């Protein structure tokens, strides 16, 4: 039987099969990392994001989120390259 345990992806981000179906969340919360990335992508200010989540995430947690997302993108960038069509 496979051991089900939470895994620390970073200092602030974890996955736990018993919380939110194992999707990445901020440690000690049920806040999806994906939701915060979407807020950032929409141009929402960091302070507004922190306020939106009632202070349950910090600037440091958002920084880590962006660093990990950047690293993951760079590792898999070739998977996202679109073919350019000739004009």
C-alpha cells in the first residue's frame, strides 16, 4: 500500500492527499496555489491578494509561489512552444 503523506514543495507550499485532493495549497490552509497564481496573472496587487485571503498567506508565500512557478515553466517551456504559421 502506498504511503500517503504531505509533501513540502517549499517552505510555504505543501501537498497532502487528505487536503484538497492533494493539490498544492499553502501550508496550514486550504488555499489553492493555483487560485493565487490566477489572481497574480489577472494583475491583482499582492496586498489585495493577502487581504482577499484574510492574511492567511504572506508576501513571502507569494514570492515562493512565483519562484516555483517560474522554475516549473522553465523546466517545461519546450512543451509550450507553439508553431508559428507562415504569413
